[in-house]
C-alpha cells in the first residue's frame, strides 16, 4: 500500500497538480484503515498535536464563523481544516509503528520509480515546449505555454526527493539517494521557479551544516524561523520599500509578491490580535493610493504568498502563537532523532519553510497535500534501522 501510494503521488502529481490533494487524502485514508486494523491506539495523533488542533479550530469556530464576523463560511472552513487534519495525522499519528513492519527498502525503490517518472515528464515538458500538454489539450504551435505552469509540480519533486534520499541512504544505498536528489532537483533547476531554486540552495546548505553540528543547526534555524514569523509584517513591508526605493531588478513574480506583501502587512495593524478571518486575504480592499503605487497588484490576491503573513492577516497573534507551538513540537521531534535523520529532517524543513514563505497559500489543498506526503516520507526515513545501508 505504501509502495503504491508513494509511487503514484509524484508520478501523477507531476502531470496534474490538482491530483496532489486527492492522492494525499487517499494515502492517509488507506494508512488509517490499516492502522485501525493492526493497532487502534496507533491511529491516534500525539496528544500535544491533537489538543493544539482542537484548540485552534475552537478559536476559529468561536471568533470567525457566522454569526460572528468572518470571511469564510462554515463549509469552506470545514474543508480547509479537514485537509489540515489529514496533514497533522500523517505528521503526528502512530501509523509508523505499523509501517515499520513493511519492507521499507521496497517502498523506497517504488517511490524512487514514481519520482523518476514525474521528473521525466517535467523535463520533457520544460525542455521541449510542453509537447505532452499540447497533445493532450490540442494546442497548436502558435499557442504559448507558460513554463510557470510547472512550478508547483517541479517544487513537489524537489521537496519529495529530500526525505526520499534519506530513506534510500538508510535502507538501500547512497548511490540511490544521489539519484533521488538529482531527479528531484532537475525539474526545479531547469524550470522557472525562483522560489524552487532558493529552496534547493537552502536545503543543500542546511544539510551540510546539520551533518557537522545538527544541534546548532536546529537552534540557529529555529531562531531565524521565529524572527521571520513574528516580525513578518514589518520585514516584508520594509523589503518592498527597499526594492522600490533602490529600483532593484528582480523577477516580475517577485515584484508582484512584494506588492502583495506590503498590502497585506498594512492590514495586520487593523486586527493584530484576532485577525480578519480565514480567507480574508482575497477580500482586502486596496486604496486608490496603493493602486497608483503598485505596478501589478491592482486587485486583492487569492493568498498572501507567505504563510506567516497569511496567519497574521487571518488569525492575528492567536494564529501566530498556534503556528509557533506546532513548529516547536516539530523541533522537539527532530531533536530526538539520530544524527543522520536530523540532517535529513532539517534540510527538508528548510526547503518547506522557504516555499511556505515565498510561494503558496497556506490553505491551498495541493500545498497541504504535498506537505503531508513529504512529512510521511520523512517519518519513514527517520525510523531506526537494524542493519547498515549497502555501500
């Protein structure tokens, strides 16, 4: 079951990013059913994560749902929190006690096969002007295909290859791990995602540092993350002002992002404690002065392109406290791992945080599904091994 699910996730997800969420849900449902059959207690998430989720959902239900003032309706809120529950279950439930009995070397190899298929598809599309997409949609040679349409699946390959490389190194061999890293990084390096490039660079630097001093890497990374989350509004507003004042040249997508960040940061001050409610980013009004000043950001964005800023806007300091508590639980879990697993976990966390702070919306189902499966792979990679990996 693990082999099938982890093979299909990158293989299908590369061709259809909308499939990432359904595939993650299907994998979680299958694992839940198997865990309930084998060990019902293992199906429960850790008490700290479970209580945090219940408390945060209770806050949102009490403060931001009708008839209380809010943006999202009950249906949308339940959908988003349902997907969040899937991610947290994959990250914190005891299903790994059942999975530890599986042939994890076989699981790793099947996942590598899915990653190879997904990466091959993306490399063909990026290198030859999207021939498969043109064939499937009946597009002629005159039609233009934006390479950015492959940014999300390319980033998915990168994020998945990091814990997969750790799993392969521990269960199969280092050569297979190197192949996984090459396959996962190739679509990002050959694509159009600046955030993907930065995530790859961050993962490489953190992995190298963590193999020397994992404790120091965790402490420094934790402090940097804390600052970037708590001080996200002034930091991002200042970044926009500096880029504008000095006319710094950057990709157009980042110019647009800086404007979105500046706009959202200004709205945080209007509801700094409780926030504006789930989905508020897409309805924040722009003033005439902002429309005149911004080059691209003329209407509310679908999301903030920054997880910390989105939490500030939607849920205020309460949401930020919940997010920091969850990251603290994750950091404590990483600290308990052995040295090699810590390096893999920290590199994966660095890449996830870079993408979260630069690209996707906090509540996008495809993003949450990708996080969930990446964390599931990371937990498999961190399981103890009874024998040394092959040379």
